[in-house]
């Protein structure tokens, strides 16, 4: 899986220059050795040996350079802190086969000069050249992952907190005659002349054994999603609509109201205890399972599910890239950058 930020063009150019200088130095050393041997041996080592020696050295360097790129990176990449990775959700390293194909395409396209500038034709932040697109590769800068203060560990399945809905009970003569269980504050206790009156907004007290009249509005109860009802009353007084975790708005105007831990992406798989919500993405910058949104007793959170383009929280104009797999708090007004897509947090706990 790709974990890291896109490599900048100065870093990429620097890596190419370093590798080119090393390759030229190796070929120059072999060429000088053949010429020196020809002079010292008085022609026994002929100049005709020079061409095969240079060709063999160039091929050997090409293969060694390719193998390094498919692994932890070439010498120039390691100096500049870069790494080649797969663009799809698989093993992070590119591998020798894809690296070889990438270098062959690079050589062919550079023969017409325009291939040198193909990374500039990509408008995305990854700047993938034709050789990168041909084998599904990206160049990343692993050191650019910014740490965000992690939230509390997330349980595999977070149970939604159930809170009973407020019920308005009409005040009757019996309710008015019932004793008030609230403590009475005496004038001596308060230090003032008269006892403190109850505020005007204080609800009337109701005996615990008093039956609740069936005056609940049917349209309110029956429109709560996922709550069984009968004759306008919920099956249980404590089974009501779960609290909203977050309200999210995509850059195309689509809104999602989240009541439970939810996975988002182009095609997230089914996981127990989580809802899967596919997102239409014409930019192809979202991964199959890109991120997850949920909540705990401390508030709402988001987790980067090891996506290709990662998750960046922009809060008060300051971007912070999430560490994949670690939850981070989201607040109302935050903007999530997901590749080429933007997601605004309109409401959060």
C-alpha cells in the first residue's frame, strides 16, 4: 500500500541527476581502463574491445539500476528520500518486472525528447509520467507523512449510544396536585428574605408510576429510520433514532448523514459492524476503501484506511496528513482532502 506524500519535482530531478552521474562515471571508468590497457599492452588489447566493454557495462548498470528501483530505490532516490511504489492497493514496492517496463518506456519516450516532460502533463499532484502510467507506479516521499494527534483506540464495532427521545406530557390536575420531589430551599439556607421560586421553564414533576398517555405524534415516530413502531409508538421506550455521528458534504453537493461507523471509497468491502458507502469518483483518485468515519465517547473521528492518495485534514487553513490506520478527531468546518476530491464536515460531535 502507498504510504507517503507525492515527491516534488526538484527531488525527482535531483535523483535522476545523481543516478545519471553515477552511471556515466561507471562507463567512463571502464572506457578509461580499456584505453589504458591498450596503451600499456602495445596494442595487444585492441581498441575493438572498447565497444563491447562499454555496451556490456551500460547494460549491467541498467539492470542493477532497475533492480534498485524495484526494491528500496536507486542510489539517487535514497539520497533524495524517494521511493517507487505501486499505484494500486497491493505490495508497496514496485518490483523488478514493473521497474524494468518503466525504464524501457522511459528510454523510448525520451528518444523523442517529449517523454522527458511527460510528468508535467499530469495535472494531479502525483505528476505521473507516461512511464509511470504504463506500469502503474508513483514516486512518493515517505518522510512527508505528518503526525496528527491520535484519538483513543477504536473498537472493532462501536455501539451507537441510545438516548430516549424527549416526551412532552400534558399537565393535568392530578400532576399539579402531586407532591414535588425537588428539595425546597429555605430562606435561612439562602440567606435572603424569601424562598427562591422555581424557574418558569421548569417542567412539572410526574409520579414514577403514572401511565403516559398515548399522545405521541405518529408522524414523528414513524419517520425515524430503522425504529420499529406500532400505532405510532416505538416497540421500546429506549429504542429511538441513534445520534448523528457527522454530516459530510462532497464537492459535488452530495451529503451523507452518518449514524454508525462507515467506510467510504470507490467500492468498499463489507465489514462486520460497519456500513459500506460507495462513492462515485470520476477522478479515480479515491481508493476502493479510502477512509472510515465513526465516533466514540470523545467525539467523531476519521481513519485513513491505507489509501493511495491519503487523507489530509485542513483545519483553519492548516493541512495535516493523517497517519494511515490511526484515528484523528474531526470538527465541524474541517475539510478533508482525498486525492482530487474534497469533503466538508458540516457537523460533528
